[in-house]
């Protein structure tokens, strides 16, 4: 049980880190391309590409954490397919 908890926790952490980095990169590229010409610095205090990078990091992390946990659960299910069955019952 402890091994299962650690695998799920570490996959959630890896999903958070990977999602934040990948989302920030995509947000920076798209933001630099499409929002670079907007002058919103005077209104909110940050450039458009910075705003896109922050939003991309948040969205990337929010998307990748559930994906990483689902992948870990799938891996655990494949590693022990009889888990949760009693006396050879089939699903």
C-alpha cells in the first residue's frame, strides 16, 4: 500500500513539474508570437508574453497532474491485475 501511495504521489509531483515547465514554454512561445505587440504593460504591469507564460504554466500543471496520476494508476493496474479480486473472481 505504501509503495502504491509513493508511486501516485511521485507521479503527481512529476506531472506538476513537467506540466508547469511545458505549459510555460508553450505560453511563452504563443504569447511572444501573438501578444508581443500588445501594450498592456501600462495597464497591468507585466508584458503580454509574461502573462501568457504564467497562464500556460498554471494550465499545464492543472492538465498534467491528473494525466500523470491516471498513467500511474494504469501502470499499477497492469503490474498487479489481480488486485481487488477475491478468490479468482473475474471482472
